[in-house]
C-alpha cells in the first residue's frame, strides 16, 4: 500500500466554512474535519456583505492546527460559492468588504443590462443563466450607481481567488468560478470583452484564468511563518463548490444527471462542450465550467434555502428545531396539500419564509399549508417536482433519457427529499457522498499532484470510499398527478418548444 498523503480542503459555504483533511492511501480517501466555523451575510446599514477578514483568520487558524498536529500536507485547495467577488486597488489593498449575492443592489439590473446589450447576445457570449445575483449585474450596479470603488479598482478576483492570492501572492481566476460571472465566453475560452465594453465595465481589471488542478504556488513566507508551516503547495481545485461537488459524483457511463444539493440545488449533466442554443436560452439553463475541460449544463434551483429560512424564522420566534425533527414533522404531514414554484422571486431574499409560502399558495388559489409540517412538506415536494421538470428539459436538450440521478452534498442526508426525488422523476436516486464538495476539492488536488490519473479514476475511488444509498421510485402515478397540478399552479410548460 502506498504511503498515505494528506491534503487540506477549505470548503466555504453560505452558512459555514470548514477545513477538511483528506487522507489518500492510493486506493481510498478518508475525510477528517479539522476546523469548522460559521459564515453568513453581515448587514451594514442597508447592505449585505461577506466578512472575508474573519474567514481569512479562521483559515489561518486551521493551517496553524495542521502545524500543531504535525500534519505533512501535500497540498491546500479552496472552494467557495460562485458569483461574488472582491476588488483590489493599488498596492493590492482590499477595496471594501465583498457584497453578498443576496444584497438588493442588483434589483432592476437585468433590465438595465438588456437596454445596453440584448439578452440573446449576452447568452451567445456567455452561455450563462440569467439570475440577478450574477457577477455581471453586481458590477453593472456599481456602474449605474457610480461607485468610486470600481473607478479605482486595479484587480478583480472572485472570492476563492482572493484567498488564493492571500495565500500565494498570485492573482488569477480559476476557470469553474469564472464561468459563474456571466462574462466568461466558453467558445473563446476567455473573458468577454464585448459584454464588458457594452456595459461600460473596465476590462483591464480581469486577471488570467487557470484550470482546476493548477499549482498556484506555495504559501507566502509571511503566511508560513505565522502558521508555523513550511511553504506548502496551493492547488486550485474546482474553486466553485458545485464544480468540486460534481467532480466527486461516483457516476459511470453517460446517462446520468446530478443534483448538488444544499442551500441551492444545482441540477444538470456533464458535457464536453457548452450548449449555447435558442432552446437553452429559452429554458434559462447555464453552462458552468467543470474539471478536465468539461462543462456543467445545469439549472439553479432554490434548494434547501426554503427549509433553512423556515427554520431560522421559527427559531427567532422561540421554536428552535434541529433539521432531523423538521424532516420528521414533514414526513408525518399530509401529502400534496399545496405546491409552490421554489424559484419564484418571492423566495429569494432572507426573511419570513413560512409566511411567504402561505401567501404564494393563497395567491395561486390554493388552500395554504396549516402547520409547520405541511409547510416543510410543501417545500420538499415542490422541490422534487421542480427536479422532474428540469430533468425532462435536460433529456430534451440532450436527446436521450437519464437512467440515474445522483444527489451529492448536504441534501443527500435528507432521505425524505431523496425519496421524493425518485418518486417524482420515476428513476432511481443514488444519494452520496454527503461531503462531495470537500471530496472533489481533494481529488482534484491529487490529480494536480499526479497521484490520481484522471477524473474517471477519481470517481471510482469515491465510489469505493464512501457509503451510498439508493432510493427506488414509489407511488409514481400519484406523483404524476401532482406534477400536472404543479405545472398548472406554476405556469411552467411541460414542453420545450412551446416555452
């Protein structure tokens, strides 16, 4: 057996961040959570920001823990959410705290962008889904509001790239995260100068783009000294967390779809080339970068944010419940009392989610859920039905049927949602690994070091290293009836050509 190699993955999500150790012996991968810390938006006056300095401090603490434990690290990699960014000025000073994608400054920016460049041309240039949270509209809001920060900015870096810069001193943008901006051109394999010029954005702030697996450098001497570590290599994994999660999907063959399930649900397929067609534009699907020069053709779905915000609302009212208790009350609730479109704009901001779900049901002529269990079950059933809708569109675009849905990430722990997904789609669901993002992060680091030969080999290693659960479809006729109701309530079309 080969000597075990150690990797450190920093996996930063919307609710928490973690430093996770990966132990790879050449055959199997094991994870060990080293350090967990909270994350979330910080409201300052009327704006919502990320506290990147506190996150940076927590990351250095995890590095110091490695030194204290005498862990011989082969590499360090960082993944985070997409779309958000930092600006650096002269002398590489951070220009303010990065904005949170749920900040309201992007309201109305899609319409403003379309006045400057038709939406079809933006899609032709980027192949990206239209969401008001996208980096493009965050930057446009700075133009519209004449932000002085944009005027003095020297460098644009996505959030994981900012941390990579602070670790190594190298200013680059990793490919998978670059594709979430909506100004990366996948046909030209570079930033879209046409989009930047049309929207009045300064193109010269954009850095070099590098592929997953790139060794960015070693820890800066100042970081190494502060953390008592040697100058360890820093390797760019798929720095977008979904890119790392999909890298860890233990899939075989081609006819599979994935759902990276957490705060957001990202459902899609893996392709060799971007799919930039009128059909894809009509469906508002996106092409995000993957490992090994692949693309993730997918749809962003609101995800477990619906349940998370319900839980926070009830906790503020004095009724704090763990997630397993919330799932239990949903399991006991009456099925299909009401249905929602999880992606309705009503549900995007933080706030009183239970009231919003009730109001949506009233607005659409339904009897609203009457208690907490029915509210959560409504959210979960609606998510599963939206997954069916997305799966049907993926199959139509690809021209063949999917035989398996892989659910990875934290949502794989929600057995009720996994079973609902199998029931709604009518095909088996394989749930796991739960820690897909950290696993994919570590696997790509190992590929970058030459310890794993390919992404297909990495997926085989994942399949034999972690427990997976298969959910077979049940009650499909009843779910098909519910799906027809769902389409009528939400106004979503069952076809592609008529949309």
